[in-house]
C-alpha cells in the first residue's frame, strides 16, 4: 500500500501506533518509521506513507474522502 497526502499550508504530524511503514516527503529519500515514532512535518509538500517506498501511491482523497456536508 502507498498513500499520498497532498500539500498543505499548515504544519501536520504523523504517529505510528503499531508496526511500521515508510514516510517520504516529495522528492526526498524515504525514511523508515516504527511504532512509537512521531514526526512533525513543517514543510508545504506532499507526504507519502507506504509499506514499500517503490509502490506508486494513490491519493489520500480516494481512501479518506472529505465530508463537505459538515
């Protein structure tokens, strides 16, 4: 699996609750993150989380659609 989260103009963070995965900021080398790791992302670039850094990502909106009714 591989999911790309779009660019944002705000800081964001990610935490690995169990297991591990790869995290890659646009055009940078992938970084392995494991359970207990927390990453603060203060960049305005897309972020990809994946089980293998060589898998092409799908867009997060296809997995986590926004509810515009709220």
